[in-house]
């Protein structure tokens, strides 16, 4: 296997903290088949060991290894709960997932837990996605928008997606018809991209923030789900001073934590779910 030396990085915390559905635990490491090939990665100390089905892969980009983690910690450590959250998983990094798999995953996530989300996304992969042979096994990647455009709402519902099927079918159609494109989103600033994402059927504030943070790289994005809502109620009542709507609380969090609010969100989310 190939090797990559890393510093201030935890593969387990990064991939097990709930921010990605593209990576799946396998053996001593993790598999991703959503990047046009299959990649396997495991960590031993300060070294990543990895293998691919075809070409080399830029793990530094996928795991945002160039993000200045020490500086990020300094900028977002504003209080005690944030400090505890960072101490719990100091080497967690924001993921950089491909756009369409990230979008589909978080459309599936609405009112669902992690096992259910993985079940739905894996069913979509097996039904419409590309297949790859790797290490004697067959893996399925997330279909492209063009591939998934062949899926009807009824066919998606048969996979257990229920009303989310229409979200995915109509959002896929809009992307295929270039009403929303990844390139255009990446050319925008965060508020513009967030607003533009919400043109996709079924994409609300939270899904738009998740895609903005975990795929488009807007590190100021601050997704709010039930876990973060509890954190706000228990520790950040100040976030509701300007209003209790999602947009007001998210804006207050961005103002409070600054340009790396997304990192603050993920540290708080992981700590609250796993340590408290």
C-alpha cells in the first residue's frame, strides 16, 4: 500500500463523527467508492496507508490536511464547552466529499438516523451506481446525476426513501438541466451558495449548510440539527437573542465563532453525541 505521513489528523474521528456517508468502515480502515474509483485508507500512528482500484488519490484534499488546525482551535475556543469538545477529538478535520454524493446523502438524512441513511444511500448505489472490482470484491459508487436521472420516484420509494424520493428525483433533474451546478456554487460566496442550494427541491437550511460545509468547503457554515439545537439551548442561549429561527441562530453562531464556525459545529456535534 501507498503511504502518506500526516500530522494532527485522526482518521477515525474524521470519518466517524457523522459528517460523511461516502466512507464505510471495512477491516482496519475505510472504503470510499464515490470518487470515480475505490480507495481504501487506514491509519497507523502518523501514517496513512492506502490503496486504490485505479489511480492515485489526493488524500490531503479529501481530508483537508492543509487546514491550519492549531489556528482554527485558537480562533474557535471561546468558552468551556468548546474547549472540552476540542480536547475530546483534537485531530478531527472537516471532510471534503464530492458534491452530488454529499447532496443525495443529506437529502436522505431528513428525519433519519445514521444506519437508515446508510441503508438508503447504499441501496441507491447498488441500483444505479457504477460498480468496481477491488481486492476481490465488488463495490458500488454513488451514481452521477445523469445516471440517477433514470430513477423514477416510485423506484426510489421502493428502496425505502418514502417522501424523500421526490426530493432526490427533482433535485437530480434540476442538476442535470443545469439549473444548479457545482461550478456555479463554488464561484459564489457562502450566503449566495446557501441560497442557491435551496432552489433544489427538498433542500432546506440544514441540508444546504451540510453540503456547503462538507463538500463545497464553506468553513463558516454552521448546520443545526437536534444535537446542535440542544447545545444551543444548554450553552449558547445568546444565539437566540436576535431570533429563534434557524437562520438567526446559524448567523449568530457564525458571528460568534467566525470563519471556522463549521469546525466549531462539528467538534460540538461529535462531543455532544459521543462524550456527554
